[in-house]
């Protein structure tokens, strides 16, 4: 198997060269590049500020995501990556600009599993099916299939408090798959998990992504996680939130978080991230 | 194990790509057992208490305390020999209870009061629940009505008795009015508190899953608010029962039937202290019984299902 090849696109246009990374000479906005390509999510000139005089949280975000792409939004605290995700989800509204999700609404997964504590794992999934309009008779069976997809068929009748954090997130994943939407938005879904569990969930998520062909936008502050999972990693700067850099990773099958390619890319991204953070000093 | 991992130094990039890229965890079945193993490590089965343990923990301590109090009471009667008409002993009170039972007064009074309290409480639930939901979801109404409702909760409902008698005469309507004024604010406020405590994330999930307003209220907000709502119901029952007794003591006669409050008032008029004490004990006992039979199990079940019942499994 060949090594992961990476393309870096500098969104600021300043350009940079690093060994092992082939830098694309094309510094035009992605929206223009992909104008004639099929798009799943399109963000145009999006800005967000809270209140009239509040600070600018997101500044002129332009982004095009193709169907079936796995995109990681990476940034330090306060870069507005969660806000961007919430706007794409339709939970918040942009101050300027537009967001178009071609398939309509999207499924969302949060950092806390946010399962309904009064329902069993299966009922939580069934509720999503019910709200999607699946007839009563088919819900139980479909819920069990979805739980089996995340290897939790045996825990169908357990309540959230009886499950571990990782299991809860898998139920939440099954629930978001129950929505049957082409786009899955994930807001730091594994941030609160221990490293072993997170590693397994990366594999689980990757497999689900390959099997279902969902378009995934994955928000994280974990560089390795982004390098491990994404086909594209977008690095955001903080205050105001802007997309500074973009890495395209040629996907040739599953990667592991321990692999040297992921490490190399992580170092590369981390250096850029630190540079962005340094800007905020004094 | 590739040999590289056991050598002294690892040079970055010196590893063969095929050992580190790609899925090396093996087949899907391998992954499943791996995940199942981790799940087993991270969850521990809940230990349920046995029936004897539950009895020893829950029932025994209060019963022992009550018996000790009665023994102390009897001890005082025997040692200090106070005037029997001012300080009756436990045996006098017991005799009084059996007397009231044999005449049938006790049964009538308990049935009358319980059915009134129960019906009044149910009406209060029917009014308080939609009112609470409206208050919780409609900010303007809450700003306007919220303080008033809290005020009503503080106002002793017995204060309504004279007004109610003037409005409705000595009828059941008077009793129900007083009960409602006592219970509705508690139930509504309990529900509002329950709704306020819902983690905002749960509502967002409801939105994301595509719930409309009605679905959000019935499938997300109401179930999520259940612990607070149940606390409100419990308090609502307490207020119903108290208000009922107050109304029955003050409003005697007319078409108002013979309840426990009426019995209490009658015993007072006859200067029958054992009868008064006996009735107080019965009122207390009925209150405790309703709590133990209806509310405590419902609450325990609700909290256990949500993993909030801390004494379980510890």
C-alpha cells in the first residue's frame, strides 16, 4: 500500500513548502474551483457575529464540500468551528452569506451523546425513526439493524446511564444514521472519550462512512484525529474565525492513528495551528 | 509484531508502510470482539437490592422510631401521671380509634376526605399541567403570571375559606375551590421548574430530529421535565390534603359531608382530646400512606430509569 499523499492549499495565498507535502499552486477559493463539480454543502461569504456590536465569530467563510466527502474542521477554542457547524445544521443563522445543503436538512451528532435518558438505546433510535415518519411496525426492526451496525444490538434494551461513554456515542451515531440524511455533522463527538475508546470509534465511524457513503463534516480540536479521519482537513484561525489552510489527503483505504503518515501530517498541521494561536498573543 | 517495534530507536518514516497504513486490526469479526471486550470492561452490572435489604433499609428505621416514640409517651404517662383529660395516653387514643371505627364514623370520614382530596387533586393536575406548560414555553405569560403564581403558592389556602363560603355556601364547591387554590400553583410551578432544568442539548436534538412544536412538547419537553413535574405533583398532593383539612375544619354543616376535618372539629367541640389526637394520627397516617403507596414508588421508578436514583446499587 502506498503512503498517504497530501496536498496543502494555503487559503491565505502566502504559500509554504514543506518536505513530503506537495503544495497545490492553485490558491483560488475552493468555491470557484469546484463550481462545476457536484456539491453537497456550499457555504458562500458566511459571517457571523453575536448581537449587533458583538465580536465577529466567523469572517467570510467560503467552502464547498462534495457528496461523500469526509471533511474535518480543525481549530483552537473560539475559532467558531462549532458555530459554523450549527449554522450548517440550521440551528443558528448566519449574519451574512448563505449556506446551501443540497440534500436538505442534515443529521447532527454532539459532544455529549444527548440521548434521551428516559428511553432505552433502541427507543432512542426508534424516536428518530418516528420523527422521520417511519411507520410504527418497521421501527423496532430498523432500530435493531442500526444498533447492530455499531455493534450494540445486545444493548438495545439498556438505558443510557447503563452504557459507557463510548457506547452512548455509538447509540448517538446509530440515531443520527436513523435520520437517513446524506449529510452528517459531528461536533467533537469523541472529545470526552478516553484514547482507547476514541481509537475504536474512529474505526467504527470510518467503516460506517465507507459503508453508507455519507458526507461528513467533523469538528475537532484534536489534530491527530483530523489527520486520521479526514479526506480534507480545514484549519481555522480564531477571532475572527477564518479558514486559513486546507490539506487534501488522498484516500487509499483506512489509516491508523499511529501511522507515520498521520504523524507527519499532524506535525505539519500542528505547526500551522500554533502559528495561528501565537497571533493572538498580546 | 513487526521487528521494528522491538528495536531501541525508531526512526520516523523507517517503518514499512504496509504495517502501519491500512486496517491491521483484521476482520470485522475481530473488531466486533474487540469492541465488545471494551464495552464489557467499561460497564458494570447494576446490583439490585434484595427484598430483605430493601425492607431493612427503608421500612425498619421509621417503624422502629414510631414504636420508640409511643413507648416514650407511655413511659411518661406511667411515670409523671399527668391529668388524663389533658394528656391522654397511647392506649386512650387507641381506644378512641377503635370506638370511632365501630360506630363507622372513621370509615365514612376517611372515604369522604380521601375521595374529595383525590378528585380535587386530579382536577388540580388537569388545570396545573397545561398551565405549567404554557408558563414554561411562553415567556411573556411567565413574566406576567409567574410572580402571581409564586405568591399564590405562599398564601395559605385556608385564607380562601371565608371567601369561598361566601361565594359557594357550605357546599362541596367551597372545599374544591380551596383545594385547587392550594394545589394548582404547586403543580404548575413544579412543571415550570422541571422544564427549566432540561439540558438545552435535548431540545436541540429534538430540533435536529425534525420534531414540530407538538412533538417537541409531548416527546421531548414533557418526558424530560418529569422529575420536576413529579416533585410538583407530590407537593400538589400535600397542599390538596392540607387545604382540604383546613376547609373541612372551618366549613362544617350544609351539604358538606362528614370528613376527617369535620371529625376533628366535632371531637374538639366535645372536648374529647383522645378523639382529637386519634383523628390527627389518622390524617397523618393517610398522608403518609398516599406518599408511600403512590408517589414514592413512582418517583423511585422514574429516577432509577434515568440513573438518578443514587441509593440504588451503592
